[in-house]
């Protein structure tokens, strides 16, 4: 089985919300990441430069400054990785891929009034999901 690079994402979909964010947010948005090699790509740096989106790297050994990702990794470990050992790489890849898909489409989120993301997005487009204003 060939690895398809589940976590290799082109920056296009990641930076599309930036122009709208500039119109809505009181503060200038930044791209906050840790210092991992996956966040230091030339393509991502070029996209940030084009959008005048300054990169902000969290200092080493400060996971509290990256709380959203730390929370995601905690959930991933608790809900996906600790149940039983993987038989082989394809089984691990299948389970992790299924969990990530579930997390991004079906898992309930308190931030969107306890709707799964896909349903929250449909309600947002229909105008039936009032959102809280962004805090500065």
C-alpha cells in the first residue's frame, strides 16, 4: 500500500478565509504554528508573504500557547490510538483516516451549539445558526 500523504495539504484551502478575516476581525490575523518541519514549507511561507499574513511560531516547550492543537492531539490519542494495537500499517492508516474524517464532519462541537461541523455549516449557510461575535 502506498502512503497517500494524509497530512500533506496545499496551502490554498488554508489561506482562503484570510481576506474575509481581515474585513471582520479587529486585529490583523497571523499564522500561528509550532516549529515542526511540516509548518516550515516554502509553499506555505510564500502564501503567507503574498497575503501579508505574518507567521508566528510558538516558543519551544510552551504547549499552552498552542492549546487548540494540543487539545486535538489529546482527543486523537484518547479516541483513536489507545483502544487496541494496530495489526499493521494499512489498519492504522484506515483507523486514523476514519477518525479524522469523523472528527471533521460528524463529531459534535460545543463551539457551534453542539452540532457536528457538516450540519453546522449547512445551518450557517441557511441562516439558522447564529454565531457569537469574535472576540478581539
